[in-house]
C-alpha cells in the first residue's frame, strides 16, 4: 500500500475515496475490518480486572502464566485454521 503525504485535510479529502458519510453501511464494515485486524494482530489476551499482589515476583508470575496461556490459545487457533492457497 503506498504512503501518501498531504499538506492539509482538504487536500487529503480531495484525493482519498476512503471517507464515509455518517450512517453509510460501508463505514460499519470498514470499522469491523479494522477492529478485526487489531484483534488478530494484538496477540496477547489478559483477563479483565484489577489484581493485587503481595510481591512483584507474584505479579510477574501471574503475568507470565497469562502470557503462556494466551500463546497456547493462539497456537491452538492456528492449528485449527484450514490452510488456503
């Protein structure tokens, strides 16, 4: 994808067909695509919430467990996906 440099918003609007009007159904599809990409690219998943720890080592150990579980979950998802060519 080429990188374009614009000197103003007006110049960008004149050269880009990527802008959607509010309420345009294509806007929702574009947002879904961006959010889907962000979700797939972000990798690690951690449980929501606030967790208290007595020591820094205890906090590090829990984070490492979450990282390992997240990586294993991603690997399992990748094994389940069919290979397309």
